[in-house]
C-alpha cells in the first residue's frame, strides 16, 4: 500500500520474498523496488485514479501486478498494489502454444505427402507399375496420421482430467501378460525376447489408461532394442505398493536427453523414431497417466546397454492399514 507520493505504507513479507527484495526503509518509494518503466507507469496511473496492471518478468519468473487507487472523498490518497506469481500459468500457456504448433507441423508432413501422391495418381500419368507403390505410401502415411491423432486424443483426455473414468483394482501382472501377448509379433519381427516376472499384484486405477502406459513402455523397449535383445517386465508387490519395471537391453538414451524424453514430440533421433512408426507422444502419455494415478515414474538408461523405466503405485495409507488389519 502506497501513499500519494509513492511512499510505501505497508507491505507483506510475501511481496518482498517474491521479488527477492531487502527490507525497505521507512519512507522508501515503491518505485525503488522495481525500476522498470512499466511498473512506474502502472503506479502513476493508479495514483491518477485509474485501475492499471502490468506483467513483469525476471530471469525465471513472471509476475502480474495490479494497482488500484485508494480514494477518500474525491481525492486519491494512495494505491494498493497486488502482485501475483503467474509463472506456472505463463509456462502452461507457452507449452500449449508450442504443442499446437508441433501438432500442426506433425500433421502437415504426412498430409503433404498424401496430397502429392494422390494428385499424381489423379492426373492419370502414373505408370500402372507405380500405382501400387504410390497407394502404399498414401496408405502408410494415412495410418501414421491415425496413430498420431489417436495419441493426441489420449493426451488431451488426460489433460482434461475431468473425464469420468471408472477406477478399479487392476492386476498389473495379468495386464502386462496380455500386453506382451499383443506385442509378441512385433518382438518376433525385431528378434527381441519378451519375459514377464513377479506375480499378481493389484493397483487402483483406470484399466484403459494403465494399458496405454504399459503398452507404450513395452512398445518402446522393443522398438529401441537390438537384434537378439530382450525385454523384461517385472511386477512386484512391496509393503507399500506395486512396482512395475520395464527393462530392455536396447540402444539406451544419452544422459543429456533423459530428462527430456517425456516431453511431447521429443525424440532422441527424430528420423529413426519416425521410420519405426513413433509419434513422439508415447512417453508423454506414460508421464500424464502416471500423474493421473499418483504413481512415481523414473528412468535409468545407459547408451548401448539399455533402459529401465519404473512405475511405482503407492497404496494409499488407508488401503495399507486395511490390508494390515486383514492380515491381523
Ligand atoms: P516415440 O513415439 O518416438 O517412440 P516416445 O515419447 O515413446 O516417442 O519416446 C520419446 C523418445 O525417447 C523416442 O523417440 C526415443 O528416442 C527415446 N526412447 C523411448 N524409450 C526408449 C527406450 N526404451 N530405449 C531407447 N530410447 C527410448
């Protein structure tokens, strides 16, 4: 709160802490706290009787500042300035914009190719021998689009977070067995051996999302493997939850990329991923699914040695106590 001469009358600790400022001395002007032109104009406008606001950015955070005049009768006797930390909101907006730009780009490439080949065929100048090749390309690109759009739908459903999914007790061992069965032909094509260890263990969750998460992890473990490599899925019940691990003996992920592979459309080797049918969204779906279930997600990897991704579903203390009671 400032008086009509911009002198600070009162402030709370949070404001100083947010802006990383030292304790002001009595009589200091609020304009000494932030020397940007935008801030000065905002304070001046409020003292002239108008509501005003501005956004201030420091190295890592964004603040929205709002100033309102404080009046007595007809005269402005000071102003109240409110500072909101909007870093997360700004970051979310940036990510959303970036996602839209990436989606458009990812959709455009296969569409351009489909349109180009279809135009050639439409002109009637394509030799009969090339028709199969051209239509195969159109079909493959259309399939890629379908996979991509399905992944985008899954992610936006998770983003919405509101979708009313039914939560159930899901046996992660049984679910993993079923997923490995589905992936057996792909593993065979890549000469990768699949193994499931551990035993039956239930976690509370949404079967459809858990299926997508485990499927994506196993699919990656096969795709980024080497001829003759292996994938082991283990499901273990611990005292406080269920640990599901997908371990492969594949190409691994360089350290510099490990923290980024969960970002949307992030691929270590973009052309290799596209060649083998990747969308760059698989691990984002795993990450969002884990967040949705409150599961812990971790990744360890060494180049040329392999990758291990672990999901840890912690039982709620209540479930744990109920289980203990049953044991007693
Ligand atoms: P994609 O559809 O490209 O597989 P993901 O989001 O599933 O997208 O994975 C992002 C990137 O992380 C992949 O392009 C790949 O470079 C890397 N990656 C994911 N899983 C593995 C793995 N098990 N081994 C090696 N690299 C992996």
